[in-house]
C-alpha cells in the first residue's frame, strides 16, 4: 500500500520499501510514448506538465490536485500561500543519477476533480477523522527546467467539508470522494468510465505527484492483468505520492481508475538510493481501482435524458443506453421526459409535422394535436399513465393523457411553453405564461393569475413539494430569477440571460433546487443545496433541466460547444452528444 511520504522515508531508512514504480507501452499519442531515459518499468516515462503540447492531454492535466497537509500550506496574507517543501534528493538520500533529485517534494497524495466540488483520491490517503486536515492544491508544478511553483494563489487551494464516500480494501477497491468548500470554476473535468471493463493491454497514462514531486505525466503503459472486478494491474511509472492519481485511457482520455498501490519505489545502491527498475512485464505491477467502483456516487444522469440531436432527430441517453429514436423533431423545440410509475419512461415532443407526439414504455403515437410553432410540451407521470401540457396551434393551453384531453381555454403568450407536475395529493398542476405576460397556474390546486409579470419569450417551471403544494420558478420581466409557491414568493436577486428559462426540482431531503442560465452565460444553481456559479458555459438561447437523484440532483444542459453535458451534486461531464442549436434537453 502506498504510504504518507514521511512514513515512506522512515521505511527507506529501514531498507524495507513501502510503495512503487513502473510503466511502458505503445501510446497512441506520441507525447505519451516512452522517453529514452533508463529506469523503472522499461523506460522512465515521466514528463513535466509544462512540456505537454497536445490539447487533449493538457485537458487531462488540468483537473489534477496535489494533496498537502494543512500545516504545510502557509498563508502569506497577500492572497497567496507558500507550500512547505524540501529537496527530493536530500529527503530520500538519492544518488546523483536519480531524475528530479533537485526538485522540491511536499505532496502526500494526488487527487482529481470529478465534479465542480468533488475530488476523488485513494481511500488510504484520508479518512473520516482527518479529511479536513488536508488541502487540495492546483498548480504545484515545474514552470521550467529548474523552476518550481511553490507560491500558490489562495483561489487554487481548497479544503474538504464532507467525506462523501470511501472504501479501503487492502487487496481490493481503494477510493475516497471529498466535497470541497466551494465549486472549482477554472479547471477542467474529464469523464470517468461508468460501465464495462477496459480492454486487455489497453494503452494508459497517469498524472499526479510521484514521491510528492511537482506534477508529472507518465505514459507508455498498458493494462497487464484485468481479471479482478475491483481493480486492474498496469506497468505505470508511479511512486507513493501518486496514490489517488487518475489513470487515463490514452486513446479516449477517459479516466479508467485511481492509482492505489504497487511495488516498492527505491532500492539501495551503495550508500545512496535509486528507483527500483523492472522490465515491462516483471515485478508485481501497479494496482488501479476501477472508476466503476464509484458508480454508486456517479450513477447515470437520470432515469433518462431526452434531447434533439444536431441531426434533428429525437435521441435518448441514460441508464438504458443511448439511442437515436429515428423520430424527427420540429427545429427549435425541445422534448420532455418523465419516469412512469410502472417502470420505464415516456417522452412528449413536437414532431417535424407540427403535431404532438409521444414515445416510450407506453407506446409511440402521433396524438393528432397541432402545436404552436416554436413551443415544446411538458409531461408528468400520473398513477397508471401520464399527462401532457402544451400550447396548441390556436394559442390556447391544452392537456392530454391519462386524465383526459381538453382545451383549457386559457390563452398563452406566443413562443412560450407550459410546465406540468403531478401533485403529491393527486392530480396535476400547470404553470404557464398567459397572453397577458403574467404567470398563471391551473390544475387540481386551482386556477389563478398570480399577478407576476414574466419576461417575454420565457417559460416557467413547476415542481411538487414533498410536504404538499408546489413551487414555481420563472424569469421575471425585470430579468431576475423569481420563485413562488408553497415555500413563499421571492425575487432571488440573480440575473438571467434574456430568452432563457429556469428549471426546478424538489429534493428528497426537503426544499428545492433551481438551475438556470445566468446573464453571464454560465450555468448557475440556487436552492436548499446552495447557490453557485458552476463555471460551465451554456449555449445561447437554451435552458437547463434539473432532476432529483438519490442523494442530490442532476442538471442536463447544452454547453456552449453544442454538446450535451451533465452536472450536479456528484459529478460533471461532457456526454459527447451533439445537440441542435437553440434546443434544450430534459432529464428525469
């Protein structure tokens, strides 16, 4: 098992060895191929972060942190802190031939971002008793051949506020996830493998802080043993400070796992010490906890996500897989999805014929009801079925489904869409922008003009609250985010992007959470789980959708790259699926 760097120094003095090293393999990216220096598993493949020029590999580097003891991070009082370090060569009595011996060491472990406010690392690096005693530091790296960055801006230093999950089995899974004191908005996240198994002999690279050194990347490695369900073994060039490092698939740049244990790192060479050297297929190899071991924390975005792909077709993705449903949608409109009480899901959407369609576990049908151009339906599950609300091509609010089909005789503002929710006491409630520009609601809880002006071209969102009643969120005609309902009415004082609409969901622990596109173009959230700029740019004229999940929530949205993304209480990631411009996804 990889140890705290101080403990390792003691072990070294006793000549017993405490951690590991190794690597090699043909890497698809030439930058991840092996160097010519002789050491470790075959060649020593470690490289400095500043030498990497490949854009994808630089993105891999961006989300990795050094884990320092809190006492080794000293605030200068000027917005920066100094990292307490010492000479690598002096600490471990290294021979003059040993690479990096003049560099500083100080990190105890490595870690990496898996969401805006979650760090993953090895389970043996921290536990429930000490996770608050560590600091998670971005930017500890060499800036040139001889210069190391040890003075760090305080904005790049984070502390843990919650141990979200942890497992440590000496010959099995070894991982921990820590919630940070605030979201990280200026560093990249990489997707993790969520299902399946990495291929035998697949090319790998690892990024972290070997022996506590400034950030290094080591490629030229491969999967060696792939039989254990909790971890695989690879010939990675890693040391004790690499514990918690992300291990990447060198082809897909997906995170395959967490580096957790391996062979001893150093051996005596006369009166000094050198890295242990092994052939690529020799020694025990390095153990990598599979990223799928975190699946309980990183469950699929929702029961399902529905969206209009950049082909114009309706697509779904989620726990049941990803599929092009082969159904054409009207440009500029968005689908709606709900989980059915009997299992499966059902979607509602405006087809490219202008008619309302539905598809899912309850069947596929053209409902033969014309919709207003540029508007989208909303669907909710009812006992034994579902109900859909939509703006008809007459401009009137309609509903159809288990509870019947009806023109509700309420005029809607052109270009806006209603929102529907099933109430805990039975029936449903709809929120919509009336043709007067005012927020209205109708359904089992009554019909009313709420007397609150809405921004033209925007739509409200409604959710049923667990304690009874409902809550609505909307963009007011002032451009500010508002909420109204059983939990009260308030101007939340948060500016929204013109032409976009917020989304709301009730949380399992009580209260609600809202997602919206701020007037900066970034994805924001607010509610019982806190208010934060998630630092994720959204596509203009699109809106996010938020849905509850076990232990939190997920937000799906179209990023400013045109790709479908997910973010939330446990993770963030690019799902790699292109969306049609000016459309928004729906999750449940």
